[in-house]
C-alpha cells in the first residue's frame, strides 16, 4: 500500500507542485488480448501517474512508494498536443500525444472494480481495501488528462 500523502510529500520535496487528488495507477500498454494475457501471467508493471501544475509525472511502484528523482518520467504540459482516453473492456487506454509526434501509451484500471484489482491493492487507504485513492481520484484525473493540449 502506497499512501497518496507520502507520494505527494516526496514530490514536493523534489520541487514539483502536485495537484491534490490527481493521481491514478497506470500500467504497461497492452495492444491486444494476447498482450493482456501475457501481462497477467508475467506480472504487469504498475506506475502512478500524478498531474502537477506544469507537468505529468509517471513513477514506478516497485520502490514501495519511495520516489527516485531520476526514475520519474516527466511530461511537460506545454509539450502535449492532446490526450485521448478509450474504454477497453474493464480498462481504459490512455494516449498522450506530444507536439513532437511522440505517443505515450498506458492502460489504467477502471475505478469500479479497483477494490479487487492491483490499482486498489496498491493504493488502499485502509486494512479492508474498500477505500483507495485510485478510485477516489479516477474521474477527475481522467477528465483533466483529456483536457490537456486542447486549444483554448
């Protein structure tokens, strides 16, 4: 279990300005059902995605919530052309398209079943596992992601 407050405190110490309640769990992008099955059996890697004032941060969960500065992917909001979210079964696909033509892809587990899935286990806020910050933050984080890069 990684506490959201612990992650935010570390990011602030590293000089970032994380937005409150704008973090979710993301995983390696699986292009098809075969890749999804392979991820299931080989132990899919999970990361947390945190929206900050000026950037989106992607960091590894393997460290038990300890943030390692040189292991954070930093995506400047100013570099984002658009973000697309597509429903795919019980996951959503996240496509972050940058102005230089790069596309960054992730899967994220939908909030409704997170209590029984890795996204809920990793972000559980209590012993029973029925409250997790992935689920609590999901709707608003997805909404804000989709708004990035849109012409004003």
